[in-house]
């Protein structure tokens, strides 16, 4: 057993029903006095509640998926103008992504309060889009200093977002099984993350008003994201970043659609990882387990329904091939990528 594992330095606070108290304590602990709040529109009321007792210098509400460069520049200028000494992001992955973009150039610490299962808050991965291209990278400045998880904030998350966001989180765990830097620790964390996500999502699906399922899902999302941050971005995330940038597709839903197809492609070439994923999903095979979970959740199934044009399949083949990570389990050819994207576009059976 020979490997080098990287563990990111981050404080994680699980505080069900106590987000306001936990955030106030974390901001105080970090010594911040001029907080810039970055908030998704759907989380505006929560941001107002969190702002009480804080030295708020500015509330920034321009949050756009895939973090366009122009949007990031305006947020960076706002942080400079208000002389912020800490960023508090409240909402889904788009809010976290914008906070990361500001931290990337300012070095400001970030406290993240997720209201979905995005997982971005637990990684040092950043992403910016310009035109039809999305650029991603890793940087220690992009890693939030603290994450505050409060499961009670997700009790009203709509079912369609539960499915898409939950499968986005699951994709972190599956990609971590064969990412370019994957090691035994990553696979152990990813396996437990996948198990917790499956159990939590099924509980949320059956009883969305109960907090327990959301707690399990957040726990699983965190573990899967930590594993992903260490293992590196695998084929699934590379494909989704290409498609998201080219066609401005909704981030989480794109992950939900593409994941079964990437799993079906890679699983036969990675038997140990396949068995581990299958066990975590409590199924005979990994593809069977994921298919059952997607069906139970009513997950989105086709890129066509997300707004991707039919000719986008052929347009995306070369960019995807150019982004294929090292040591992907299945060898990739233009024909194989075309078949995968075509099936995902049509919503056909993964093969």
C-alpha cells in the first residue's frame, strides 16, 4: 500500500436548528467585523436572520450559476468597496461558487451555510465561466474556513431539487472512486458518503418534513465532497463542466442526468470500485443501485429536457475528449463519448 493523501484544513459545524448561533460564533472566532454576505435569492430571508448580531458591511445578491467572470468581478469590487474582512455565503452551490471567486483574489476567509446538498463548500475547487467555456481549478484560498450545516434549513427544499442536488452530491462520491489521485482513504470516505446519501435521500423522499433524512444527506454530501477534493475531478465532473459551460445547463440537474451513463461506462473497468459502490447502494450492482435510486427520487433523465440542443452532442465531443482525466478506468474514444452523450441527451438506458 503506497500512496500520498491530502486532507484539507477546514472547520465543520453540524448545528441542526442553530445556524444563527453557530454562524455568529464562527464569525466572532475568526475576528471579523465587516462581513459581506453573498446570498442566493431563495435564501434572502435566512440571510436577514443570520445578519443580526454581525457587523454586516454589504449584502450581495447577484448570484448566477456557473459564476460568469463579469459577475465575479462585480462581487470582487463590492468586497473591496465595503472593505470586507470575511465572506458569508448563504444558499446553494452558486452562492458558494461566487464566494470562492472573491476569496480567490482577495484571500478573505469564507463561512459557508449551504441550503442544498451541493458539497462545493467542502472542496477547494473553483469555477468561472466566460462565453461557452467554463474553467475550473483548485486553490487553498477557495476552501471555506468554516462550514455550518443546519439540516432544518433544507426542510422546505422542493422535491426536484432534492433529487438533483442529492445526485450531484452522490457524483462526488462516485468520481472519488477513480479520480486521478484516488487513494484508499478517499474510497473509504466516498463509500460511507454514498451509503449515507442513499439512506438519507430515500428518507427525505418518504418523509421530507423530518429532519433526520436531511441530516444524513448533508453528512453524506460532506464526506463525498471531501473524498472528491482529495481524489480530483473524474470523468463525470469533466463532462458536466463542459456541458454546463457550453449550454448554460442547470448544474445539479446536469449531474443527475449524466451520472448513470458515466457509471455504466466505467464500472466494468473498475471492478473493486464497482463492488464498493454497489454495497453502499445496497444493490447487486452499482448501475442497478443507482438506477433504483434515481427512479425513487424522480430524478431528471435527459439533457434534452434541460435545454441542451440536439447538435450539442457532436459539438461537445472534442471538448470532452480534451478534458478526460488521467487514468480514467474506461478508455475513451470519440465514438464512445458520442454514444454516452447521445444516450444522456435522449434519456436512454445507460450502457
